[in-house]
């Protein structure tokens, strides 16, 4: 608290407050009151949240075997896993999103059994491709992180477990995975914020998330800045929630006692 | 599939030439943005370490804001904001309006974004230089500029290069964001080629391979550079894995 009360910080905070006030008063904010845009924005925020949460969940589920294959798998699993991570990390996410959406999207209508299947009404929309691209991208980046985490679990513990006759899957669930997860939590928090920052890219394939909603407002009302400031604030809040959430997860992990 | 490879030919009706021109634009933006980022980063790192409390806090606000907001929104805000401010300033001085070209805008905007990350990377590297060396140089009466150019910068280079290598890879991939602002770089040219010819997989995979080659070449180059920068270092302990 004392750190915040230094004179120059008070002045800086006053300037910041003044800027926010000026943006609020001088800007055009009447669109926030219109029900049409309210639903658009709320739906947009909701879409951003679940796209991010679901892609992080799916991506992480894929990242664990990817990391394990690279850290301790046989070469015929390690090499493809490594290649997958390199390709994902070496190409722009926007290109990946467009590859899945335009590529698969142009391929599927030509295949009769897909068009007649129950899933077709879903596959005709844009969000499955957005979710696919975001999940694979997260898996690629986190696969690399998990590789390091699995490799850093002390060898002696795994050897000890093996000597005690633990089966391999039990070594994984009881020893390797919990320790790898603990060491990787801070990195994962940062990467999840990066994933949040990647979600506006799916606006380019017509998924109406919060960024796309703000572009709609900008085009409808011909205003440049206000919607951008608004989404910036939304992303700041969401990023703050993620950081706090991961901080809470980290504080729950058991402390070393001996 | 086999017939679509002809579409990658360099001369029309192939789209290879278009892609290569767009690739050149991408590389120019990436190099320019990375360069501006390095300049901002170096100034920012020195400011964060040696600056007064006000400068330090201002730099913290800059790095935190840039790293917390999506690049796409920063690009739009800076792109419109900077052109607006510049034109208002020019109008006030009785000059006509100017239109900033896409390449220049892209370089400046991505450079500002890169600068925030570079500030943190370089700050960490400078702080990792053993303080005894800097004190010794000061005790010998070296002026501050010479301490920077002879002691701090050469020593920290090896420590900063892994981070800078990552940053360069981000710069090459972030050029794709310029596609959304309508600037004709590799990703946008690829989409145009793909949607004209309907050979989506061919073009997107070809562009992906180009990006991948850039990534692999840069990783190799930065690794060599790091070996060169560390040539005088004492042998490092290799990790306990």
C-alpha cells in the first residue's frame, strides 16, 4: 500500500483515471445501451470464454501424451510428436486456422457420407474448425512444455518406483504426471493468457466472439476507437481472471516439508 | 491433388511468383519490426534498470499493457491512433494529410509490440551480467558508454540470444496478423491464391512449409550466433537432467 502512495505514482494514477474518464465522457457509448448490441457483446464474451476454456482443455489433454512420447517414448512415437510440435510452433496460427476452415471446409461437402451424417449441421458452421485449430495449436506449444516437465522428474524416483514393482501406468499417474504438472503450472498460466490473446484470430472465419462483435459495432456505427477500448478492457479482465485462477491453483499445491 | 502442384509455378498462371513477392514483404516487416523492437528494448531495459522511479513506472505500464492485450487489437489501436495523431499534428502545422503506407505502419506497430517483450528479455540479460565486472570497469575510470559497449553488451549477448531468438520467431509469425488489416503479406496472398484456384490444401501447406523453413533456418542461425557470443565464456555446467 505504501508503494502505491509515492507522489509520482499518485500523479500517474490520476492521469490514468483522467484518461479513462475522458474516454468515457468524450467517447460515444450509447451503443452499450441498445439491446441488439448488448446481446451481441454478451454472446461474444461467452463464445470467447468457452472457445478458450475448451481449447485449453482439449489441447492440454493432447499435450500430455505428446510430451510423454518425446521425453520417454520409443523413437516411432517421439519423432512424429516432435515433428507435430515443430510444425505447429513454426507456422502462424492464422495460417493454421485458415488451413482447417478453408481446407477441410472445402473438402467435406464433396464427401457424401459426411454430408449425410448427423454431424453435418455442426460441421457446416465455423466454430468446430476454430476449436480444432486453437486446440491443436495449444497442444503443440504445451507438448514442448510437457516434454521438459517430464524430462525434469528426477530419475531416481522413477527407478525406485520401478524397483518396487510399480506398473508403468501407475508410475505415470502417481509419480511422473503429478510432479510434471506441478512444475509446469506457472508456465501453463502464461500460455493460457497467450491462448486468450489468440482467440480474436477466429473472427476471420466468421466466429462471432467478442472481437468480431466489436468489429460489427464499429462497422454499423462508423466509430473507430470506443469498441476497441471496450474489448481491450474485456481482455484485460479475462487475462486477470486467468492469472488469479492459476495463482490459486499454484497455492493449492502441497508444499515440500522435508 | 497431383494437378494442383502446377499452380505453384513461378510465372502466371502459377501463383509462386505472387507468393514470393508476398514473402519478401513479410520478411521486410519482420526484420524492420525486430530491429525497432531491439532499439526500444535496449532503451527500455536501460531505463528500467538505471532510470528514475517515474521512468521505471512508465516503462512497466508499457510492457504490462502490451503483453496483456491481444496483438490484433494493439495493431488496430496503434494503426488508427498513430495515423490520427500524426495527421492532426500535420494539420495543426498546416501540412496536408498523409497516408501511412501499409509496410511502414506494420513495421512501426509490430516494432512497438516487440519492444515490450525485448525490454523484458534484455533487462533480464543485463541484470545477469556479474556486477563485479561493471564495478571494476567503473573503478578503472571507464565512461558509462564504454562500460556498455565493452562490458555489459558483449557479456549479456549470449544470455539474451535464446530469448531474442524466440522473439524473432514471434516476429515472423506475427507478420501474418497484418493480413487482417488487409496488408498483402504471405498469409493473405496465400488465401487469395487458394480461394481463386480452390486448391486450398496445396497453397496453405506450401505457405506453411515456407514459414517452417524460415523458422528452422533462423533457429540454426541463432544457435550459431549464440555459440559465437559465448565464445569467451567459461564452460557452462550442463543441466542436471
